[in-house]
């Protein structure tokens, strides 16, 4: 495969032959395991993706991680294992990347503030997966504005399908992705203008769906936060009021829950019976809480 992407500063040695040749167009996503070593007598290991817990991924043409990796993977076949001796001029940025890889996932207090000055000249790489552009779902940073807009309905539909199957965690992830894309698009628009308002309007059903997922997962403060975001732009949104009220009950903010239930009932009289039932249950919970508090305080002197 060396004739496909020759570079005099990179020397390749095949350890295990691959299963097939692959094409590497711009936008191709590749997944690979790697092990990096110093070119010293001990061949000291610097990083090992298997010990880090997951393979590396990069999208060709984006130069997002480390340019020399683009060069070496394009010299490989699928499932091939090879080593590459790399001239130090191509790896001057590796110490910073190495620190990022090793610190990822650690608690903040365990992260180091510096990285030692490693000079890397050798890589061992195993090419696991190659996905052509169009064969995988792009992440938002890979998309242009038109692609971002067109991705939102699909993410919304996927979230709805997962929600119907009661996979609330996966559904909320899809809604969150769509919300994130919309927020990126809103950043380049002027708040209050037509384009910005249209994007904000698209966010509302996604925020409500996300909140409903979190309500099922009993993540009440997340529900309150996202319903409040809806009510900031649409103060009379009954769904947001009702879901926030339910979350306030779960977080035991009875006064706020009562206010939201009452406002929702005023806006939509068809909810009268449902909300009266919720308020009756809330009153019962308050009485039980009062009795429990009295029982705890009984016999104590202050």
C-alpha cells in the first residue's frame, strides 16, 4: 500500500496484512487503535489506545487531531497492523495531544497542568474501520449550515421513534443533538430577527420532548431548566407549564408546582380534571410531609 501515499519522512513496516484495500476520500471517517513509542533503546510506550479505553477516530481532510495520522492511515488496508517510524519534524505537536488523550475522562483534580517534552518517532497502528462520506452520521462540527438544518428533522424523528420504544436516554440524546445544532446556528444570527426567531421556534418541541424524557428518568432539575427555557420565549406554553409542575413535585417544590398547575389549568380548561387530580395528590403529599416533620420533632426541645 506504500505507493498510495508515499512520504520520505515516514517508514512503514507491515506486521499483519490487511483484508482489503480501501478508498480514502475527503470526509472519510476512520477508526484505529494505536500505540506510540519513543525511538529509544527500550522502545518506551508513550500512549496506547487500548489502555485509554477506545480507538481513535478522525475524519480525513479535517486535520482535527494530528496530521501525521491522516498520512499513515491512508497507507494502510482495512484490518492491517503496521508500524511507522516517523521523522520528529512531523510529531512536534504530539506532546500536547498526548496530554489531551491521557487527561480525558479524569476528574479535574487529577489532571496535570503540563506535559513532558516527548519526542515521538514511532507509531504502531491497526486500522479497524473505514466509513465513506455519506455512510455515517456526521457530527455537527463536520457539517455546513445547510447540512445542519437538514439534519434536524431526522434527529427529531429518530428521537420520537426511540421515545415510542421507551428508550428515553437514547431519545433524549437525539433531541439534545438537534437542540445543540440549532443553538450553533442561532449564534450566527442576530437575536430577535426573523432567522433567529425561526430557529428558536424549532427548538421548542425539541426542548419539550427532551424535558419529557428527563421527567421519565426523574431528572427533575433538568426538566425545570428546559421547560423554563421554553416559557421564556412562550410564557403560555401549557405543555411546558404542566411538565415543569410535575418536575417541581418531584423536586419537592410544592408552591412552584401549584403555581404552574394552576396557570396551565387557566390556559387550557380541558385539563381541569387531570390537574385537579394532580393538585389533590399534591395536597395529600404536603399533609404527609407535615405529619412526618411533626413526628420527627415530637419530644424535642429547642
